[in-house]
């Protein structure tokens, strides 16, 4: 995160233990999309609470939130 992004009001989130700054992110669905992940293949925990996939677009994120994302990988 740069000082410039902080001054513009960036949202700072800790995602899987790393701090990221986003110019604009409103909810879990938008975060997943910004990270380039397929929402059908991830599980999301926001501030120690599991977020149901059906609630991604209804669950807001805020500066300072902690997010854990697990990406499912198929194989055989």
C-alpha cells in the first residue's frame, strides 16, 4: 500500500495474512472478483465468520477487515 492510496481512502484488508489496499471494494462478491477468483470455487471467512456464498453480494467489507479465502482445486 502506498501513501497515495491511503490518502485516496483506499480500503485496507488483510487477505490470507497479507495486507492489500483496494481503491474501491464494497462487498465480498466484489472482493472475490477483484482477486480474479471464481466465487463458485472459494470459501470466504470474514472476521472469523464464514460467509455463505449466497450472501457474498450482501456482505459488506470495511477498512481493517480480515478475510480468509480458501480456493478449492479439483483433481483425481
